[in-house]
C-alpha cells in the first residue's frame, strides 16, 4: 500500500510541475518523463495487485493453441 501512495504522490507532483513550454529543463523534460514512468509504474502495480496470474492459471493446459478446430493443424479439411 505504501508503494501505491508513493506512485500516486509522484503522479500528482510531476503533474503539478509539468509545463512543456517552460525554459526550465526540469519542468519541460524531466517532470513529463517522471509522469510517464509513474503511470507505467501504476500500471505494473495494478497488474501485480489484480493477480493476473491467478486469473489465467485455471484456463487450458498452458500449451499453444487457440481452441479452434480439432487441433490437427491441417488445413485440408480431411
């Protein structure tokens, strides 16, 4: 939970300091980059906390295949 607070705090702060037409390197380049990476970190946090692996584990046998046809791999229709 602490990591979520840190991510949200970094999003808020970098959003506040972002000004793309500023003369300052921090406001025009570094703050938008921090904002981008914060959103990426938030996405990773959500995927990890949502338990992506737990939802997928129950489906299929883990093999390759889309579930179409009978699985013989032939395209001739025989």
